[in-house]
């Protein structure tokens, strides 16, 4: 058996302050929030329901922890961004189908070095949420 993808999920209180800041500023109750970090899947396995299974299992974990809101963040990039891979398909419709709402008022800025960059640069990310924790 080989791994074809990976995903993470942990209480927001266990995440770093840079992830928590937007929620604190907006008055959310951090102990009731679960943060979904990375979610990666090899291209040849996409479109087969594995992404839905990722969400299903993470949501089950949220319930088992007794948390009320799940969230993740996505990098804000223009549709014509040069680093988008060939055949890129925006995931907004998929995330909506899983019950998530894009929250433009919940944003974070992170710095990392992109392919082709000499130094780290700031990137804006927007959170998506499901459930209620305010």
C-alpha cells in the first residue's frame, strides 16, 4: 500500500498565533475551532472522491473532539497566476459543496519563498469555515 495523499486536522488552540489572530480579532471562541492544515493528493487520484473522504474524516474528528467550527485557509492568487499548474481547477465549488463558506473578513498573511523567488514574500490567505463558534 502506498500513500496517495495526506491531510491534517488539529484544535485551533494547538496552532500558532499567526493562524489564530484573525479569529481572535473577530471575536471567535478559539477552544471551539478545529483547523484543517495541509491537504494534498496526487494528481492521478483527484476526482475519485478522496478529497470528500478527507473532509468527511476530518469533520468526524471535529465532532469527536466536541468542537463547533472547522476552518482552513487558502492562498489568494489571481486566476492567471504563473505558478498555477497546467489544468488547475479552482476548488471553491468543491469547498462550497462540503458546506464551507469563504470568509473574506478572516485573513492571514504568511511569508514563504515561492519557486523563482530569491527571498520570502508575503502571501495573503483567506479562511473558509463550517459551523458556528462565535
